[in-house]
């Protein structure tokens, strides 16, 4: 099987070709990071136009790099949700066009399932059931993956995701946003004293597996205001003293943001082992999982609980086309796909887009235990 994967759910336009042996034949990403830095966030209409501008080129490049043409493909996989519908539409239209012209089956992919399953491409011995912590810009999920397509949600965020907190911290600290905020905070945090600013760990009193990052965001903003840090002055032009103050906030924020992950993961592992005692692995994926500090702290938790950590390489943790192609392969192998769309389909056909699409069912016991 050779599958093309297309991803346009947020601010990256990505495509990749993967085969059923798990070989990555090509991988292309066009990022809107510079655009976002200039305008200070994602504006759906602007993101849609940016995707539309590069999608043909990104897909063509993925095929060229794999030394293939469209007719060599077995199927096309594309993210249909969750995400911004204007953006999802660009990818889905392109996928239908490619599939329609060559009579290829289509697989509609859940973006967060793809962040999870890419771990099975990386780690061949990763069998169901396993656990996953998904940490990205829009999600903070603890998942028990019982089988392909069968997920239980042990925890989620009640407000913001950790990636959002990293991005705002980067912005308020005046860091370079031409790439995403997370890596910039991680880098600066290495120069800081993580115990110097006392932030409170969120949701200590909640005996559940849910997350909250809105309050920590506010704590960081107040600390930045109290130290009179001016985000208009770039880090490069800040004095030594001011640079240290910013680094201390970055390190203190990161420590507490990750402590919150550690505490909830530990509880979720206990819950999950009660449901499925045969679990051996915790997958950590999504953009924030490319952070070295996050990885090493969670590795400690997982070891303490007698499990193994599986964390994809950074390029497969942040949004990419490989995870979409691979998830397409996983479903295709079980006969879960849509028939080829008609060739020359009219542009106004109603598409199956799922901007809000939960991954699996909520864990009922978790709900009743939550305060
Ligand atoms: P979602 O997957 O929830 O739809 P998304 O697709 O925008 O969100 P991803 O590409 O999976 O997100 O992840 C992007 C997020 O990961 C951003 O918030 C970014 O700051 C964060 N991130 C990336 N690298 C790092 C890092 N090294 N440290 C911390 N955060 C990081
Ligand atoms: Fe993502």
C-alpha cells in the first residue's frame, strides 16, 4: 500500500507519502509561522488563503520526492477534523480531486487520532491497548487507546491547552515568533532559575485527569507585568538583567506547566491500568511533545509506573502529513475507507468536514469522580 496524506487543519500545509511497511517516502511542510507572527494569530480566512495558495505545490512536491505520480497511489488520506472548517476544506477538496481523477479510495482522518497512531509507525512493537497524552496548541488529552478506532477519553482541558500557554508566554516575553512560541520558551528556559517565580500548579484539588492552563497563563502575564517586562523590546536587545528576568519566568512557567502534566498523567495511568491491566506504553505526542524537558519529566513518571514512554521524533510530533498517511493505512488495512469520489466533482458538493469531533467517549467513572 502506498498512501498520500494531506493535512490542512490549522496553520501548516503538509503532505507525505508513506507505505504499509511504515517507510516514509516523502514529507513536505509549508508553514504559515511567519504570517502568524506578523498578524499575531490565526485568522481563519487568511489561513485558508495561505493553504489554497500552496496546496497543489506541496502535494506535487511530496509525490516528486517519493518518485511517484498520482496513479501509483493506493489511496488518499486527509484530515477531516477537528480544526478550522475553512482550512480543512482546502485539504479535503485537494484529496478528492486527486482520488477522483485516479479512482482511488479516500480515508477521512481524525487529526488527534493521527497524532496518536504515528507512534505505531515509529515503534513497531506498540500494540493496543496503550495510553496517550496528546499535548498541542488546541488539545490536552489523556486517552486510553483500546483498539484501532476505539478510544476512551480519560481527561481533557477545561479551558486552554498547554501549547496555547507556551505560545502566549513566548509572545508576552517578547520572543521571536517567526517559528512557534514553544521552542523559543524551551530554549530561554535553559538560562533561567525554575524556582525563582512561584507559580501555582493548576487543579491540585481536583481528583480527576483534566487540565487547565488559563489560570497559569494569567499568573505568567501578571508576573511579566510585575517585572515591567516590555515585549516590544526583543530578547536580543534586552539588557543582561532583563534577559535573566525573562529566562526566570520562562523556566518557572515551564516547570509548573509540566508538573501539571506529570500529576495528571500519574493518575491517568492508575485509572487506565484498572480498565486495561495489560497496558505497557504511554505515547506522548502533539507539538509540545517535541520539548526535551517535557519528554524527560514524563519519562520519569512513566518509569515509576512500570511503563515505557513512546515519543515520536519532533518532526512527527508537530503537525505533519506522515501521521495522516499512516492513520489512513491503519484504517485502510481494516477496510475502513470511502469509495472513490466521482471524477470532475463540482466544487460546491457538500463535504464531510468535522470541525468539532471528540476522540472517543468520555470515561464515565472519571466524570463522577470529578468535583
Ligand atoms: P492541535 O493538534 O491541537 O490541533 P496544532 O495542530 O496547532 O494543534 P501542533 O502542531 O500539534 O498543534 O502543535 C503546535 C503547538 O506545539 C504550539 O502551541 C507550539 O508552541 C507547541 N510546541 C512546539 N514545539 C514545542 C516545544 N519545543 N516546546 C513547547 N511547545 C512546543
Ligand atoms: Fe496538531
